[in-house]
């Protein structure tokens, strides 16, 4: 390995009680461009080092007043440790090797070739010192960076956790542990997939299983506090050589506000639909009856005008029908708990009018009174069927509403051409709207497809209490 010369003039301290050899060593190293301080006494060297600093010490192993290793030991105790090499006489090789075990970077024998060899040994030792200095600086930089990162993580408002692919929790920040109501010690070392503390639902485990090395993913799910209260969260994950870094953002308040907005929107739509039906619809019905009566009376006295009256009656009937359909479309689901089943059955019947067989299956009654949940499930089914009819050219569509244990599943499956593959196959607006509706009601939306094998949209959620 080539010796690396120092970038600046190195300062050396030489201590040897043989004055002639001390002079020759100092003179030779000065000729190499080093700044040299020389002493024939270990004590003098020690006193100089109390007020000055050297880049490298060149010490006679057996200084009479203060041997080299004793000097080094004193410097260590005083917190002024300095790199050093040993100069030793013939026959002291074993002692020199022991000195290297005590920290000496190298040693040189007092023989005929010593003065020629010493500069290269010094250069090599200084190169080691420089490498260690740079390594120490790099390690310190990394340490400070890690400290700053830990400070950011531990003081972040969002939750953070680091875990192995099998779910074993390695790190969690205070924000998440406080949110969940568990101490860090209760959670660290346990699996986030099967422990009570930080029990992540199965969809997170499924995302982790499909996460590629260095890959990222995002999902919405629900965690549970120690007191049983649910927390809706957005989880962003990244794989880092087998460890998963996850940031957990609490979206409970956002979801609550979104639900409130939807509730208001549903109320307004229902109110508008009621006004259409009970107000404008009733007036149009009355006008239809009046024109019908007028047409009958004109039939005798003015047959020509009676024909016009019958035409008016026909258009009034169409207006009444369209008004009722519009009112029903604004609020298609009755809020009596069983309205979703009836509305989905009607949705399947409407799909048949497009020429595609559409069957509704509901083996067991599914009763939901929460109008926000019911309304969004209906709109998800409506959007999925509309997408299928528009893009998939399906031979058949099956609409299912299933009651399975603690969960409710809404599924729309077609026998069409399937979703396109490749980088250009981005989710359309319809799919994004369905995903948003599912998130708002705390549901999970999955879309499965294979070319030529159709599309299956599944929306799953826990039964509302």
C-alpha cells in the first residue's frame, strides 16, 4: 500500500536518551519536511506535551527516567492521548510487539538501516492517523445525524415505527405509543401483527408481504387504542433492507369531518328530493289530472282542441315520471335499515335494462341504519356497475351483499375484459372516487383483475355498532 503523505506539515515529538541518535533522527525527519521537537528525557517530553500538541510521538521504549509506555499511560489518564511509534534496541522485538498491543502504530529497530527506514514508518503512521481521523469525523457526523433524526422522530406529531418483515417491533416513537395508550416497553420486541399493543390489521400485513426491497406503499386502516377506541390512520411504509419504516398519520378527525360533510350532503339531497316529490311532483300531478279532465270535456264540444289537450296530458305524465325518478335518484336508499338491500336489488334491475344480465345476491339480511354508510356503499356499487358496463363489455354482472361474522362485504364482479396492464394503466376517476368513499366510512376497497377474466371490486367494513 502506498504511504499517504500528510496534507499539512506534521508536528513530531522525538524522545530518546541517546543524544547522538536523537540528533540524527530529528535532523532526518526535518529534512522530510516535518516540524520536530526533540527531548532526551521522558519527563521533559511529558512537560512539553502538557502545554503543546504533537501529531505523532516517536519514543524510545526504554527511556531512563520515564519509559515510553509509562509516558503513554500518564497521557491517557490526563486525557491527552497521542498516537505513537516505538524505537527499540536489538533483541527487544517481543517487547515492541507488546507495545503495539498497547496502542503503538509501529516500531523501528535501532540498527544500521534505522535512519533510512524511519521516514517511511513515520509517513505510514501519519497516514493511519489521518485515516482514523477521517473515520472518526465520519462516525461523528453519522452519530449527529442519527441524533437529529431520532429527535425529529421522537418529537414528530405523526407516529413512527420500525419493524422486521415478520412484524417484530424494533422502534416506536412517543407520539404513537401515547396515542395507542401503551408504553414503549410493552410494545418493543413484540409482533405488531398478533399482539394486543399496536395490532395492525391483516391488510397491513398483506401490503408488507408484497413490498419489494426499497419499495414504498401506502394504505388506510384502523388501529385500536388500549381503551378500545378506534383510530383511523394512513400508514406509509418503506422497505430498508428487510426492515420496514412506517409513518402513521391519524386521520380520525379528517374522516369525522368528511363524514359530517357527507351527512349534510345526504340530508340536503334527501330534502331536495322530498321537495321535488312532495312539492313540484304533486303540482305536476294535479296539472296532469286537470288536463286529463279538460281533454275529456273538450272531446264532446271541441274535438280538435281535445286532441291538443291529450298531448299536453301525455307530456305532463312524462314530467311527473321524470320528477319522481329524479327525486328517487337523489335519495335512492330508504333509511329503515333494510333500504340498502332493496336499493341494490333495484340497481341490479336497472343494469339489466342496458342488456347485460345482472344478479343481486344477499343470502342473509344485512341491516344498516347509518345513512352515511348505506349511501356510500350504494354509490360504490353504482360506480362499479357503471364502470363495468362502460369499459368491460361484460357477459354478466354479479352484485353481492354478504354478512360474514363481524364484517360486511359488498362485491361487484363481472365477466368482462379486465383492467389494462402496464405503466400506463392508471386508476381512473371512478376508482379514485370509490376508494375515497370507502375510506370515509372506514372500509377497505380491493380491486382484483386479470386480462380477460373480468374485474372484482370488494368493499369490506366492520359492522357499525
